[in-house]
C-alpha cells in the first residue's frame, strides 16, 4: 500500500516535504508522531495522529510514538493562548504508561516484525542535557530570526494572544527539533508527522538535522479536524471526549459519533476508521439514498467504539441507546450500571420520593399523581394505565391499584416511568 495515497484519499494530508513520497516507496521508513502527556488518557483530538501511525504500520513502515515528557514540562505554544501547567516526572511516567496501553489498541508494539511500533519519551534523552550544553550545541545553530518567523511565535507576539511568550516556551521548537535529530541518530527515524499546526516545529527539526549531521529528513502533516459548522472537533459542553472510559463512558463515546452531521460522518469515517475505500464509497452511496437511516453514523460509531473500547462495550452502548430510542427489554434496563443509566436518561424530569413510602409500598395512583405530579390527577393516571399506555421499568403497568415497593428500584435507587413512546420520568428514592 502507498502510505501517501492512503492519507490523500482519506483527507488526511495537508503539507508534505518534497521527496517524502519517493522515500516511502523506496524502503521501509521509520516515522514518528509526538504526543503530549499532560493527562493520563488521550482524547479524540489525538486520534488523527494515532491513525496516521496506524496507517503507516499497515503500509509496512515503522511507527514511533514519542511521549513528550520533556516538552510536556514546558508546553507547546502552537495554537495556545496561555502557558501550560508544568508536570512532575512521577505524573509524566504515570501518564506515559496509561497512554501506552491506549496506543496498543491501535498499533502493534509486541510482535517481532521489523516494523513493530516503539514508544519513546524525550525526557529520557533530555533530562541529563545541561542548559550550557544545549545552548552551545543546539542554540547556536538556529537564529532567533528563524524562530520568530514561525506562525506559532508570531501570533503570540503580534497581539493575537495577549500574554506574550516566556523564554521557556520560546525554546520549545528547539527541543522538538532536537527530538527529530535524536530519533534520526538512534532509531534511523527519517520522517516526522503531526497536525498542520506543527509544521513550523517540524521544519525547525529538519533545519537542525541539516546543520548537525547533514542527513535527509522528511515530513507530512494532516489538516486540523473541524466540524462542518466550523466548531471545534471533539469538544462538547462537558469537555473533551476521552478514550478512557473513566472519563467518557463507552455509551457517551458511542453517542458522540452517532450524533455527528451527515457531512462530518462522510469525512470522519475516512479519517477515524481503517475501512477500505470501496467499502466507504459504498456506505456513502447507501447513506445518500436513505439519509434518515444514518448508516454512515452507525457504522462510524461502531468501528471507532470497537477500536477504542471493545465489541462488548459497543454492544452495551447500542443496547443502552435502544432503551431510550428503541424497543428494549426490561432485562436490558436492569443490566445498565448507574453511570450509564443516568447518562441515558440525562435531562429526563426527575422526582424525589422518600424511601419510607416505598418500603411499605405505595399505591401507583398516589405515587404518580400526588407524590410526583407525573400526572395532574389520579383520574388521568387511571385512564392512561387502563388504556395500556403507561410503563414502569419498561414493563406495562396495567393495574392502577397496584402497589409499588422497593423491589421496583433500579440500582437500588431509581424507578423509570414512561408515558406513551417518548415521555420518560425518573423517580429517585432518597
């Protein structure tokens, strides 16, 4: 497979250094992507870079994931309006280990194949590099004029961001540039990849390599992923969409992809899955014929959820979605853990009742019309129950005189009522 062609049809190619495609066709090539270790989980903003490494390995080349332990202690000014918090080594090591586990779902680190992936941390070669040595060996090779010409620096100095830039951050592009030199000398790494906002830092590395050892170096970047409406990809009201289920549940993760627009789904399925071109083209055609079926969104959500989490998590997310939007069973409702249950029914009207009422049992009409106001009167509640239009925990409630007790509680705390097909109400026992 031709790696550059693969990126091109997927819409994942922005800038490319002359000679890069020829180098990749000539021999197995080692390339790297830098990953910022400021959290112990990646989020979907990292996914494009990770997918570049995944496609690189699928095309027979060798991927290196570089954890920016040293650079993470400083903070990359590219696209940032403020300085980063500086992290301790202990926190960085913890974050690195967590990130490695996540990357192993995308890349083959374990096999003895010549293009098995590697994980490195630039802290390992920077921690013993003294300031004087760095100033003598690296600092003298790149002029301030060259560094000032970079967009990431100019934006901070020209008032687009108001806070200026510290010397610490100004040195970032030299540190990242030296990473490329080190990887070239120690890992025969000839190419760096990243988002298009990294082009300035990447070319500094190539310039540094030219001056330090005269070796050839190559580079390519992917476009920054945005939403069709111009909004920031991967950001929701509640923040980032994380790859770790501790921060974003598989249900919420699945829902994110399921709810993207048609236009975005067509772009994202190329970028964030490994599906081949003919299959994606076929899906796009089928979707165009019946957009209401949301075939693209469903397939995108399935592929990414299984890749990041597991098939089991995907099936559970679909089942949870069906509880709200489909004809799910009472058993499916009982299987939901509390966090997912609350996420599924987020925004549903809630009523609190005393657990004492339920311990003795309370008549359905009293609970529905007096304690909770789910119905304005007992008469209306009786009428709907007798008409077979009311459910409790996904099972029809047929007797208005029935008593409801603690046995009805889901997760020992909730009762779910449903009027008709779409109106849900949550009773919370306190």
